[in-house]
C-alpha cells in the first residue's frame, strides 16, 4: 500500500483518532494509503514504534445510547516512523513522493509556534512549523503539488496559525516570492476541531492480551472531527461512518468543546494531582472534586460562554464521558504543558466571566492558584524554561508574563495571591472545602 499521509506526532491521541479512521477507511476499501509518522521533538518513540512494524492494538470502550460498547482493532495504517533528528535526509525525501496529499498534526498547543532562532539549514528545525517549511521548500523545488494540512492542535484557528508560521519562516529565511506564492496558492491549511478522550496505554486487563505491544492504546467510543472545507471525495471519512462534520466555520463547535471538555480537564488537573487523585473517573467519584467541577461548570464556564441548549447538552455529555468506567484517563497525562493549555482552555473563560460580572470567577481562579502551586511544589511536565521561571518568580511577575498567558493578567494578582496563600496555609483539600462553603 502506498504512503499518502505525513503525520506529525506519534502520541496516543493521533493513534487513537486519525490512524484509527485511516485504518477503517483502508480496510473498507475507501482509501489506499498509509501514514508516515514524524517524531516532532528530540525525545520520542519512533524507534520503538518501528520495532513493532508500526502496528498496535486499539481498544474503544464506552457507553453509547445507554448500552455498553467495546471495540478492539489492530491498527495497521502507519507504514513507518521517521525521527528527523536522526534521519533528516529521510525526512526531507518525503517531499519527493507525489503520492503524499495530506499532512496531519497534533503537536500540543505549544507546537504551532514561530521561533525566530530556527534556521533553514538546521537539521532539523526545532519548531514544528519550521520543519514543515523545510519540507515544503523541498516539495516546491520538486515542482510538485502542495498539501492539505489538517491541524489537530487545540488552539483557535489552528490551520491559519500554522500557515502564518510557515509564511514567517519563508520570509525570514529569504526563500523567495515564488515559494511564498506556492505556499499561498498550492496548499490548503485547514482549521479543525477534534474531540475524543484517548487514554493511552492502560494498566488493566487488556495488557495481558498483548504483553509485547508497547503502543497499545485505549480511547472512548465518542469521537467528533469538525473540519473547515470539504475533502470527503479524497478522504471519505463520513462514508466510512465517522462523526465528521465538513463545515465553513468550526468556531462555534470549537468554543463549546475547548471551553467545556478541555476546560474541565485543565481546571481540575492540578488540584487532583495535589490531592493524589490519579484518574478523571476517580475525581468524578470523589464528592469534593465532583462538586467543585460541577460548580465551576454551571456557575462560571457555561454562563461565560453562553448557556443554551447546545452548551448544556454538551456539558452533560462531558460528565457522562468523564464517568465512563472503561476510561482510565490519568491526570498525569492530562497535565502535560498545563500552562499553555490553561491559557487556551480556561483563561479566556475567566476573562469573559470578569467582563460580564465585573468580578473574577472564584472556582476557575482557584484552579489557577492550584496550577501555580503545583508548578512550584510538585513535578510538572512542561518545558524546563517554563518550570524554572514559575518556580523562581513571584505570582505578580508570573501573571504579567504575556509569553505564558498571551496577555498581561497581573490584575488577578491579589485574588490569586489570596487563594495561593490559602492553599499554603490550609492545604489543598481544606481550601477547596472553603471555596465551596463561601
């Protein structure tokens, strides 16, 4: 089978989402092509994935229409994984193959970013958009057709932002007006919204069935992919039976999903880790954290984004999904890059609530205090620079740092300081009880 997809990211999400879709389309005879996966950062899993021929088991489990549903599938839609930090020439050679049509990416919220320190002759560029620009230039020099880029990162206008970064590199590196025109006219950068809870490698009974599968993946049954544009004729996702929406505008769907589902995760992650709660399901069974999230959702998130039938229905479905007994979604995996996630998923809700009500929302603001306390006192998973900065600076300076939050939010200093000191004096649990009793 030929290779038709270039995929940036070998992590759990894309393997439980897009690679699953691709596997189904291939086996139904609706598509004829595999994905080549690119490891986007120096530390990755390419060698291990290649060692098992890029095949892995996927378990989908959940409750659908009131009934328990389970699905097991051997995913065979990845042909190979390339580590460009080791095999840069092999990576660039992908641009020589005219069969490639789609680029799919999920490099976390921090992935689509412009780093002016990147140079064209880096092997490779550190940033994902830089690597993509290097690939695009080789493609341009080959006089081949461009790509359709399906960005799955959870930032607003993810496709547009990726295109902007690529154009910035083209101009910074002086690659010429003809190349810039080729980027503009021969490539499509698509804004998308993805929704599926992918929990990754489990520590349950399924491992016993596949003891040698280091990439065994688990996810919920529910999935949604909202894509601006329509490439159904080339990528027949709807025909394959998937919950995919080709649309002219993904923004309304994205706001509801990111602020409610992802916002719920990010607003609760630090508190749960500090309390020793390991999974989302355990947090739903814990009376204190369940009540905290319910209050934050119904009194702050929904009123800020617009409380209507659609948002209320989605919020209710989120709580059902969080309670899914088959999902062992670990807070540690959710906690990766929590600062950038908070700036996208929670902070806009805080600021919108403040604009409407003239005061900051107490539950979501406490979640920010918990997050800073977690970074200062626990073991966060983030860039060394972000962790060091937060640990070595006062809250006022941290909140003033626009690189962290995309805004100067030092106006929150007094209330965040108050809540942070409460956590310090009372402890995590007693502070949550205190806020709920106010």
